[in-house]
C-alpha cells in the first residue's frame, strides 16, 4: 500500500480539477541531486533548447537523440513520487518519459495552450504528469498555467505552428478564457500533478530569473504504450519516435502486454 502522502481531499481535487499542487514537498537531498543532474544535462546537450530536453533520464535517448543523465533516475523512481502517483492511478505503474523544461532568463520560450494527450501513444489515454519545480516558478518567469476542469471535455482541435518562440508546435484552435486560468506558482521542491487532457501552457520568460522544471510521465500498466504510430513532430525542430522509446515498470505488474525491451540497449536503466 502506498503511504497516504495525498489526503483524500487532495485526490478528490485532482479528479475534479485535473491538476493538484500537493502539500508534500520532496526532500532536500533529492532536490540537490536533481538540480545537479539538470545542470549536467543542459551542459552536455548544447545543441538542444533547454525547454526541449526529452528523455532526460535516459543515457542516450533513442527516440529524441538527447544525451540524458542517469542520476535523474533517483527522481523518476523515488518512493515519495510513486506513492502519490499510485494514490491516483493505482498500484501498477509505468514511467514512459521525462522532460526538462528549463526557460533561460530573458529568452525562455513560451508553451502554447494545449493538451498533452494529443501527442501521446498511451491506449487508453491515462497519464499523470509530475512537474517538479527546480527553480522558483513565478508568473514573472513563465510558470505553468492551467484551465481547471478541461480534462473532462475531451480532446480539442489543435493546429500546428512554426513560431520559433514556442517550445511546442501544437496549440489549441479555440481561445482560452483568461478569467478561468490558474497560475501554478511553486517553490523548489514543490510539485504539481496534472492529467493528460488538461488544457495548460505557459508564457515566455522575459525576467532575469531562470524557470526550470522536471516533468515525469507515468501511465497505469493497464494501458498499452502504442509503438505503431509514426514519428511525431512535437516542436518546430523536434520529432519523437515513440517506437524506440524505452519504458519501465516501476511498481506492480504489467497487465496490457507492454514491450519493455525496446531501446534498453542504450538506455540508462
């Protein structure tokens, strides 16, 4: 049984709103290792925008070409995180991806309003993203913004953009009502959880302070990671080949016939 790090009220709020900022904070030693790992990751991928470091925990990501940092596995598999995700998704868990979104001071890219589920090969589509603040995330430096309750509205139409100022190339066709938007401001060590269908985005960082977060993607092992879809453009300059994505069972049993061998010969774990 997972430790009840989330209260019953927090779990209910997650399902109602599609997102949650728990009271629980990650331990300082884990955050120190995470911050050091991300600094190393950015340094060893000088040709990749720091908002687009897909597969951050994989030694050499076969689907994105990012040279990852294996120390980040301490975070991906940390029991505090798994216990919280299990309270939402159940006892059988797969980690199928992670990404660093680091917006440099002064020129950090914006992320348009979107739903993650439009990109993702998880069938049925059930995923919790754990977004960990490495730096303070503020309105001024481009914190994540969400529209509560939109995870219950189904997948919405998106369009493709070639705007070089965006970290992702898919944005909602419809406008977002700013009166309904919630800014997710976090301190280092805090985290937020959000559903694959939640409408969210973030503004560009024009402040003097970096805004760095680490997003980890978990799916229930009752869903199948579909490797048959073709390579998927997720940004103007970035294509992801999910057929080569390494995934790991981190808790419980696989109940959907997932392939855990693809990509492992060059993966970190």
